[in-house]
C-alpha cells in the first residue's frame, strides 16, 4: 500500500497537446510482469476484435506523450471481485499519474456498495492523492445511479468540484456469455443519471459512450441539464447514429468530449474514423480539447 503520491513535477501544457482523451483504462500494475493480460482485457478485445494488451499508467503515459495527447485514466472498482495483485489500485493510478502529470489525469473508481468505507476512501483519494474525478460503471457495479446508496459518494465528489463519469448504454463486458455474464444493461440507462443531475446540480457529469439503445435519452439529458457532458468513447465514429452527430454539430458542440476507451480503441483509429462522419471542422477543436479542458479545470 502506498502512503502518499509523488508530487507532480509538471502540469499539462494545453498549447502543446492536440487532444485530451477523457476515457482510457489501465489494467496492469507496475509491479506485474509485462506479459500479464487482465481477463477483462481479453474479454473486451474479443468483443472489439482487437489484440488483448494490458497497460500500466507509465506505459499509457508514454503512448499518449508520443502522440502529444493528454489522457484521463482509471480502473473500475468492483467490491466482490477477487483481489489481484497484478491489477492496479486507485492509489497506484494516482501516484503514477503524479509522476506523469504532463500527460495523465487520474480518476478513481469506488463501488457504491462499499458504503461508508467507500465514502471515506473517496475523500482520502481526493485529499491525499489528488484524484481529479470518479468513474462509475453501473452495469458492472450493479447499481442504479439514482440509488440513494450512492448519494454520499456524490456528495463528496460534488463538494470537491470534481466530475463523475458514468458508463451508459450497452457494455462489451459479458457480451455473448451465458446470461450476459450477469451484467444487467438496464442499470446503464442514462435516465437514471438525469435524477443525479437534478439532485446534485453542481456535480459535473459525463455520460460515457454513445448510449445504445438509449441515445436519444442521453442527448435529452445533456441538452436539459447544463452540467452534463457526453464522451464519445467505446465506438468507432463511423458507427455513430446520425442524431448524435447532428447534436454534436449543434446544441451539444460545447459538451461533447473526445474519448476512445483505450486500449480497445486507439486514438489513431478513432480520429481516422471521425473523418468519415459529417462532424463539422469548426466543432473539432472543442471536441478534441477545449471542452474537456474546461470540464477538468485545466483553463
């Protein structure tokens, strides 16, 4: 267990970077062998038809630094999942992000079922480790975002002025498995997050991914609630529904965010496939960098 994070030596130079990827995952601890591949990565790589590769925070930083991009990264905490020393912790993500502060923005993840202990941990990660936001995956963590069980966590996050990012829509996890691997898609309906936006009006919220099959619900929430954004990760842009591109070009041009879901999708593929859409050139600076910089308090 690490006692405290290293002090960040550098901060993100917005003039130098070309994009901020708001949705990347790390699955391998820096103490794990380089050949270690997390089972979740193997499952998702099969779903996305990519190669299964597990990155550490340091490797992720090197990858994005080479491309002049910054990246938000995180794990997904699941309370009843067996402990695995090869998997990074929230603390490790924060500590290694501090050593790569020119590129990496650390989010934490806490399963709301951890209750009061999880709330204390969230506060500690904010105060002692400098995490910059929190990731929730309702389908994997098996909770409705508007469940009052999670509200004490949201209170801590809102008080700190940090964003909460929620997986929405279908999940690659469990896809094709017997019973979908026990993953319940309904938990990730973005309308549950609408309740959170009402009850926590000062909490910045990101609806992650094109929200199939609830795309119009996600757009409605983001249009209606001023603090709600949409990240476009987890899908190749060439598969974006036309209504999503329409709103990204107009009403939500200041609230859409570049995200890949790396490593299952790479920035190169995402950007190349975006060129096959009708997204307007004048919208792209906000999509790739400016909207995220504002959301994350980098400006």
